[in-house]
C-alpha cells in the first residue's frame, strides 16, 4: 500500500510539474524581455525596449521614441505629449 501511494504521489508531482508553464520564458507584453527580468512590464506594442524591457527614449525628454514626433529635443526642455518643445 505504501508503495502504491508513493508511486501515485510521484506521478502526480511529475504531471503537475510538466503542466506548469515555465515562468522563466513568459513574456506577457511581448517585448522580448521575459517577465522575470522585465522592470517595465506593460510596454506598448511595437516599442523598442532596452535590456530591462523599458521603452526607449533616445533624447531623454520623457516621451518614448514610439510616440516622439520631435526626436531630438534637448533633455532640459519642457515638451508636450508628442515630445515637441513647448512654446515660450
């Protein structure tokens, strides 16, 4: 009886282990960075990301490259939602 119980337990553990998703390969936002290493887990589709899964902002103006219509603004300039310098 002990052998049968042990055998059933071993089979159950094996089956559950095989059915569980491999958490080290899941990439919920499909940005190319697995969730376990993704510090920006909800990047927009089509956004280019760094090795941490964060959308790139090449000119560091606070607007990611995907949405930045003025990609060369100075870092210290105030910009609108499109990444363009605000008029004074």
